[in-house]
C-alpha cells in the first residue's frame, strides 16, 4: 500500500490518568494465541496490528518514552472501543448460532418424523365426493315366482253353497244328503266346477292349498265319480296317491260310499297283501284271437329264448299259456286306484299290462309330504309312465293304427281320436313353493286355489316361508307337567275333568274298588253306562309305537271303566284291522284312540272332540297336522299339549307364540293346577301299581 502524501494531523493527547486495565471478558475473548483459538481472537489480532501501524506513522521518533505511554493509552482506549463493538457482534453471532442450531435440531426432528411416517404404508385415499342424493325405495312390479303361484285364486273358508246349486247330479246329491252333507264347503265349491265338464272347467292342472279338515277328499272324488257313473267296462281312469295306509283306507271309504249304486270299481294298492295277489286284483288276463300278432310274438319269444335274454314273467311268459293263434290281453279290474307311492312304483315296473295310457285324472293328496320324501323316485317313474308311449307289444288295436298312420304321415291320422286329456290335482295344507320340486310333476297350465280364512290376511307367496293356518273353531290349551315324572297323571286329570267331566266319580270309585278287590257287578255296570253316554272322542298322540302301547296299558289300569273303550292304532295293524278300528272310533264305540305319528296326517274321522299331544311333536308341521284332526268342517274342537320343563322353551316360543302358525285373534291358553290335585284320591298309589304291572308285563313278554 503506497504511503500517504501528507502526514496525518494528530492533535496532542490530553493528559491521561493511569487507569487499571479492564478485566478480560471470560468465555468471549480467549487469551491464548494458539492456532486453535476462537474466532474472536482471530478478529482482534489484526486490530492490534493496525493500531501499531498507525502509531508508527504518526510518531517520528518512536524511541521517546512519553510517546510510548501515549501510544499505549491510545491502544488501550481503542481496545475498549473494539471490545464494546465486538460484544454486539458476538451477541448477534451467538443468537444466529443458536437459531441455526435450533433450526438444525428442528430439521433433524422433522426428518425423523418423516422417516417414521414413511415407514407406514397407506392405500390411495379416495377423492372427495359430493353428498349422495337420496333415491326412492324400489318396489318391484314383477314376481320371482310363476304367475300361477304369485297370483292365486282365493276362496273364503266360510263360503258354503248347496250341492244342488253347483249342478251336482241328483243321484249323488241324494247320496250326500243321506250322509248328512247338504252344503258344499269352500274347497268343494271351487273344485267341483273346475273338474266337471262344462263352461267353468279348467283345461289344465289344479293345485289346492287348504287347511286340514276342509273336505278335500270329497272335493276331488265327487266330480271324478260323476263322470264315470255310466261306465260298464272297467278302465283305469283315475289314480289317487296318498302317503300312508290309513289315508288309503279313508279315501276308499269315501269313494265306496259315493259309488254305491253304480258299476264303478275302486281298488287299492298299499302292500297289505302279497304282491302277486294284488296284481290279480288290478289286472285281468284273458286270451284274444289274433293269429298275425300271435306269430309275431312267438317269433320274438323264440329269438329271446335263443339269446337267453328272457326274463321271468312278463308277456312272453303269459304267451305260453295261450291257446293257438291267441295272444294275452290285459284288462283293468278297477276304474279308480287309491295307492301309496311305493306300491304304485312296484306295479308300474313289475306288473305286466299295468298301463296308464287311459288315465284321465291323477290326484296327489298331501303333496308336501310326498314330494319331500320322494319314495323310490316315485314322481319321475309315474310321470314317465303317464306321458310315455305304450310298449309296442302291449298296444291295443287303436294305438297300433294311430302309430302306423302317424309314421306314414297319412292324412287319416287327423281323423283319429286325440290322445286322452290328463288332469292333475295336487292338494296340500301348505302348497309347495319350491319350483324345482313342483317341476317333477310336469304341470300343464296350472292354477292355484287357496282356501283363506276370514280372520287372516292373504299372505304373498313370493317372500314368505311356509305359514300354517289353523281352523277358526279350534281352541288350544297347554299344560306344564314339570319334569314329566307324573305326566300320565296329568293326562288322567285332563281326561276326567275336561274331556269326560261326568265320569270322574265313577272312575275314582272304580279305581279304589279295583285296588281293594271289592268292586261289585252293579258298580261296573253303572260305570260302563256312564262311559257309553259320553259324547266326547279323544285322539291321543304318542311319539312311537312303544310309547303308545305303554300309555294304553297305564290308562287301562288307571281308568278301569274305560278299559273297553281304549284302543291303540299303529303301523303294525293290517289294513282290515285299521279299517275296523277307525269304523269303531267313528261310530263312538271307542272313546279314546292312542296313535303314533304315522296316523297324524290326513285322517278324516268325523266328530273328534279333543286331540291331546301326550308326547310333544318334533316340528311345527307335525303339530299342525296333529291338531288338525279336530275342529274339522267348521265344527268345534280342542287341542291339548303336555310339555315338560325342558320342552317349554321350544313349544312356547315356536308353536304357541311363533309367527309360523296363524290363529287369527286366538292364543294358546296356559292351564295350571296344583300337583296335589293331580295326585289326589289315591291316584299316586294307583299309578305306582300300574307301573309295576307294566314292568311285569314287559319282563314276561321279553322272557317269552
């Protein structure tokens, strides 16, 4: 740097008092001059150099001592000023350093948080959407069921019409009047016009949903028998399929009463006799002169014998017993066949000449039970036999001509009579809404008829499960029997106080006298007289055949005067025995009938005043069909149910208060009485005696 042209004027310093040097600033200006000193020391070092340089220029003779003291004082003053200046700088620097450090710390924290947040994976967030606009509730205008199921024809259950106004033949009207039927019930008013030939006839199949005891059996048998009344030669024209032997006998009784005075023949197939015997009852074999067919059949038979493909029985077996140039001809012995599904399948598959080509009516009663059980695939076998072609060897002359003309596309085929029209009638208390099951029946143009009670609303079939409707004249009662140890005594209490109220004294006296072995003949006669005068008839249901037999024995001991009026009906009985038993019960000779569940469906016994469920039914359906044996045809009836402590929850919740059973405004009434009333008058002792006798009888039968 060049030297200044002129000397700087420096005024003479005033006299300076010697002052102590200021205390060094600790922690701000370090005293060490090492290279590792702080930034403050590095800044103050050039300041001292500049002061010394200025002093060197101002002083011409640096060797003088006063000037040296002045120079030292100037340097000290300058140092104080420099220190005060650097305090502000240092404070700003420290603030900046602190801010930088805080910023760095925040940056590290944010980086740590970002790192932690990045470790968590999230799905893509949806874009914000506007608030949804409310839409009106969609009410479909169509049904998922076929039209005939979704839009049934309803008939009021209280509707009655005189048979004369329905166009019933006067001959059958008189027959019905003799039996006490003057007016047709609701289901009969609907079915009679639809099945009878005329303007109101339905040219298709018919499904009927009606509660038990509504007169369905008469509704389908009467129009069929009316149209067959002039028949002289038997031809199988109607088949009635029912699920049990008891129902076969019941329908047979109604059919025979209607056919009285006509030449219509009614047959049954239920397995109560040998199969070969039943075949002869249904089919009649006779020889027919036909040399041409005889030669053809003999040639086929010889070829089969040579190949060894012949079967035992059948057409070719019957051909051996025919005279020369004669062929076997099979004729039906019955016009109406009432049968169970299993036996019907056996005849279709194994009875030669059992053909269904002339059948005009097929009736399936209690269809819900038959379709659910599907004995031996009976529905498919029956439909194939009804709608299939007749085997060539078994065709009659008319069928052979029809086939020959049809195969030749002859114009004469138009003039031949058309194939018979088949009408199917499907009846049930609850019509099956499963279309897959109904499809096995191959219904054609079906129509659904529902008999609806006045007190209930018409329920849509589309969305509701099976709902049962009880007769409006039925009264229901429920009795809690504790743990069930004294259940027979509770049953005895119901019988003596509510079913046969006038016979209690006679029963107790007879019981006491039998226990003491001092009864007299006069007392016995008076007791029997009082029992015979009772008008009530009770049907008691047990869960099994063994339970029914035990209960019958106990009641016979506990009610000696009723001993001859108590009977048991089970599957073990033959058809004739069941028929006689039901006839005695219908006439009133039997007052108490104990049955298993096999007899709970379809039995149409008039004037049953009481039904008692001694053993609780296993389902709601079973309960409905049990109690449906009473209060039939708009007559009053009572249903009693005995339930134990463990059975109370299911019965009260599902049966008594459930929504599966429609009772209108009625409810199940709870009946309560003290245990002492049940066991009074020596009944407890008599009950123990009866149990010992039952044990002895069981052990004796087991030993034999």
